[in-house]
C-alpha cells in the first residue's frame, strides 16, 4: 500500500470517529442528567403578601438547624406567625409565636452550626441572642447581602423562588400591620397553597437574578 493510500484511509477513519462522537446518541450519553431537587429539604412558605416562597435548605452544612425547621414546620408551628422585625435593606425576621421577638418553641436551643455560606440576598439564617448557642425557632431572610453576619449566624438555606413576596413584607420593628406566614410546609409533603388575597405585580425572581444581586 502506498503512503498516499494509507494517509487517505487514515483520514477517512478519523472523519468517521469524529462524526460518531458528535452524533446525538453519543452527545446524549455524555451529558450528565439533571439533578432533581431534594424535596425533603425544601421549605415552602405561603405568605400573606400574595404568594409562595421556596427555600432550598442545606442539611450538610447545618444538619441540626434544618432538622429543627422541618420538625417545627410539620408540627404547624409556623402557620400564622408574623414577621415581627423587618428592616428595609437588611432582613425580615419571623418564627416567634408571641410576635415580640422574645419567644420560641418548647424545644431546646440549638448549638451553633456556623458555616462558610455567605449572607447574600435571599439567604435564610437563624436568629439568636448575643450567645451563639441560642437559636431555636426564629429565622430571617436577607433582602441584601450582609457579609458582616458571616460565621456569626447559622445559615441553613436560601430562597430559590418567590423572592418578590419576601420583598413585599411590611417593614417595621414591629410593623403596624405585620405580614405573616399563612402556611409553612416541606415540599416533599406536597401541601397545596392557600388562596392568596393579593399578588405583587413583579415577575418571579429566579436563582440567576438572586446570584446577580
């Protein structure tokens, strides 16, 4: 076989390999499958501001805090609780059945699980007193990044949809007409939303928009 003929055959072979690699069947197997959301660790808040907020929780980074939120949620603890402390440009805090900021659940306080997750827009973190191991049931959702809170409060999740309903929460310490959690649930339980009385006009906030903010 002449060198020219051998080169021609090699070119044909390489072209065939390239075409096979780029075929739809091969491309499909090479693309990783989309990861389904872990519904057991998604907190759902139906707010009086007009819609549903979903929060991806982080059991790997704050296992005891996530378990506490799930336990209280399934007990119906958060249903009807108001946002008692809401500071514009900072955060909205809830989780106190007394609405004063001084209350909590009957369960014992939690040992801090400070982690490296930053306090960004949409971050959900546990409230506490000046002592680190005093988080119980209260938590807050950040309106804007607050990096000075990092490694001082336990972050256990972040809003993945419905941030516009968080933005619409009535401001005040306490607010004159406080917004409330109509219903809290875990996504795996598939609890239907209530009938909302009003819906803000803004379009839903996506995860990409949160990351950009």
